[in-house]
C-alpha cells in the first residue's frame, strides 16, 4: 500500500510525489527495481527507481498522479494548483498579477504568507487561486489591468468528465 503525504488540500500536486513512500519492486514497464521507488529530490518524473541496463537508469514507477485541482477546480477552488494565469478580458486575455506584488492593485491580506502558501497555494507566481472562499466561489486573481481589479479565472469545474488520476 502506498502512503502519500500531502498538504492541507489533500493532494500532492506540486511536490511531484516527493513524500511518496511505496513498496513497488518494478517500474512502470515491469522491470525489476534495484532501488526503492521514491522522489526525494522532487524530480518531475515523480517517484522512480533505478533499473539495470547498460548503466543504471532512473525509471518512473508508474504511480498515478491526482489531476483534480490541477486540470480542473473542485468545490470552492481552494485546492486548485493548476497554472492558469490569465482571465478573459473585454478585448483579449489579461494576465494575472503575482500574489506577492502590489502593482497595479494593492492588496493586504492575500500575500504569500506561510499560512496562505500552505492553505491556498499562493506564492511568487500569478496562478489563479481562491484564498477567500468565504466571499468568492472559485479560483480568481488580481489582474495586471489597471481597469480590472480582480476576476474569476476560466477553469473547468471537476466532474466525472475528468479522470481523478493520470499516469
């Protein structure tokens, strides 16, 4: 049985399985692993092991990744960790303002503090998030347009049309 440690959102969407501790003895192609499946360095291939070849090769262990709250938004969107970073404007797409910036829109409560980073995924990026679920119902962002302070992001809602896991 695999044990995956996650943030308060319940998903390890940004750590590439760094906390994965499983007992697989074969990689995703069925080759015998010479090392334990893990990803302590946070490599994008996710949990992997070394397999024999001409040299020892890193090979993914085939652990499925949760894609809900990455490709779609569930509930109020507080767990969304995808990379949508623009909103539909009147004429064209408008880029989101980074959460750690106060220009063009000053904001005091939604900076990437340790609480907001862990709970809502805020950071030194401009990805859509929902750090205000009491007031707002889905991921949003401050915009880089002086005319539009904030706007909801165009992110599909998670449903049965989206697989929960993906290899």
